[in-house]
C-alpha cells in the first residue's frame, strides 16, 4: 500500500571486486535546498571539519566552497539553475560522501528558529516561503504561524522522506488561535504530507510539523533526531498539484501544458513546451508565478486526454498503443476505457500516479464487455502503481477501469495510463552509487538488466572522469541476458569524479542506469568513481 510504495522497481544486484574506501561520513544537509540567485550557508550533518574536502554537484551550474572556518559549506545557486532535485557530494582522496539531496526552488527561504514547539509561541513567517527545519529530538514539533483571510487557501507541502531521505513519516496539522486542529494530513505523497486549508473566518493559523519514524517501532511516539531534516513550502498563492496533460508524445508534443492545482487560474498555469524535448523520459515544467515545478512524462506513442463522462456503461474507446491522461475527479469516480484485443496478443497496462507525486492509490480492473472482472491489480510488489499483462483466448473488446483503492478523489488525483502491445523499455541497475578501484587492472561492475522487448541494447558511459575509460563496448543482444559486465581501466591513482550510465536502443532515447540509495526508496543516476593504488581486497 502507499506507506510501502517503492518509486521505481529495482532488480537483483551484484558487484565484482568492489573496494569501498573510507569516505566522508555525511548524513544530510541543513538546509537541504536553497533559492535560485542566492548563496546558501549549509551545515553538512555528520562532518564537523570540512578541511581537505572538495565539492561536486550533479547540476554543474551549482558551485560550492568551504567556509573560512571549514565548518560549513557555501553553495551558490545561479538565477538560471534548473529547479528541482540536485545531488551534492563532498569528496577527498579516499572517496566520496553519499549523495546528499539539495532541492532548488524559487521562493524565499526561511530558517527555522527554536523554540517553536508550542501553539502559544509559534515562529511567525511571511508567505510565500520555504521553511528549512529539523525535528531535533523525540517528541519535537515545529509550528509556523501566518495570518489568513476568510476564503484564502493555504497550501503546506512537506518534503522530507521521499526526496531528502529523512527517516521520518511526516504529519502536518493546521492549528487555529485557540489551539484546535482544523486540518491535518499524513502520507499524501509516500511518507510526506500535504495539507490544503481554506478558513471560513480571518485569523492567525499555524502549521505544525511532527513525525513518526519511517520504520515503525513499538514506541508509537513522535520522533526526531539529527537527520530529521525537512523543507516545508507555505503559500497562499498558486501551487501546482499536477500538469495536464501529465504526459506528452515524442516527436509531436503539444505547444503548451496547463498546470492545475490550488489558487491557480487556468491562464496563470499555461506553460510552453520546448520544441526540442530532452533525451529522457520526463520533463520538469514550471511557471514563474507558481510555487513549485511538476514532472511530465515523455511517451514514444500517441497521448490522449480522458473524456468525461466515461463510466462503465459508456466507456471511452481508445487506440493501442496509447497513454491516457486522466484525473479521478471526485470520491467514487471511475474512469473506464475500451480497447479491442486479438486472440493470443499480449496487452501491457501500466499506470503512473505515485511515481510523479499524485496521491492516487490506483486500482486497475480489467473487465469483459458485459462487465465481468477478468483481473484487478493494486500494488505491484512494493510499488504503489499498478502494472499488469493480459492475454485473451479470443478476439474481443475489453474494458479497463481506473479508480482509487479507497474511493478517494479530487482535482489532484491525476494519472497516466499506458496501454501497449509490447512490454516497456529496457532498464538496468548497479549495486552501489559509488565505486573505488585500484589502477593496473580492469575493474568490473555487474549491471542487472531487464530487457522485456528482447531488442538489442547498448550501455553507454557519459562524463567519465579524465583518466578512466571503458575497456570495451557493452551490448545486450536479447531478453535472455540478465546481467552484463562493465569493465573500466584507470591511468593513475587519485582520480575522483562523477559519471552516468545509460541503456537504450540505437537511434532511440536512452534511459539512465540507476542505483538505489541505502534502505530508502530513492534512486539516482549520478554515480561516482575513485581510483587508488591499493590492491582489491577479498570479499
């Protein structure tokens, strides 16, 4: 279910001959982000002395230096830096720290000031803004107060577990001047909360942040700690819940996309689509007057919009292959589509919602024309987005129904439903986000492969540090290959730097090779290499 959602399935992992050197023991950054056009003073939680450390960022435009006393990091974010998640590493001759999440925004930044744990003495803030805070100990709560007019909608959005990796299951509550909770939310997006509240009377209202541990224990108490770091967006202005359409086609995308959400008139959320799409499977879109960016999927086939009404007795006919952009508009809403299938022809159905930040916990049912249920899927393993494959024993018309598992719904319950006669693209994973290896002999990294289409694939390397190279090209001939070996060689010890791997068919957009981050649900494609003069140790 949603608490156990894993955004992006990973497969079996194996590494040959890896040597993990001692690395800088960083845990997280505080603040875990900053505003474009500013320089941010950042505490690297876990490293007291930054002497000898060097800075690297997955977004090259973002630069960093150590403060004069070597106790903090000074991160400079240019005005034109891309919004969204970036990764920061601190490294030395021994290796790199784990990648540390750093979220780039455009709203003013607010630093939490203690004490602010009682509704009678909250921290007063000006909207809009992003609060950078930390729940420092068990039982800690943080309150941030603002003044709202009657009918003015407040949006409070918490970023902690899903992007930053904080070990917290966050809760947000809106508290009025009497101390009464008037709105609250948990687990809106994974383990991160979002609350939207419109008061009926003017007054002072505080947003209270608290958390349970992301790994439940027997205490059933509010939790905190040195790594319970969060970012809290607070606004009474425009906030995007999703884009519509939430997917676009390559090579013929629409001219514009509409951002939909709260305090967001239609004309204010219209965003132009670039004529040249990035060679990836998604695009991050943003309007200057809107608090946040949102992701849009890029599809290799036709993309259409849901057409209401489309209940079970009046389903919307759609072609195959297709991606349908829809919204479960209200409680108990059901969107139903009909397709024609051939005897023995596989049909692959994938729904994306949680994976791009939607609160929809989707249930997909496949029915016959007369309404009988053939199969239904909610979660797939630990992924909260459904995926299924069906094969029928006769030519017939089938119906595909989308709804929320708990009958929830609303303007933000967006999804895109992908229906194809072929399985999805190839994917690959590596067993770690960084590797340390000696010079003088090839170093092997085993990649775990899923290639359901069976079409030939290639693994390419981007941005290898100078002095490190591939020994030979890596190809995947068919769907039988479950692992491939990437061989690297280095000219000298002391090389350290980031790189990326990609998998794809010739002349088609490739996909990133991903590494899982520890025990969290997070993945990244910005890997790291360090070379040493040491011989590899026996495993």
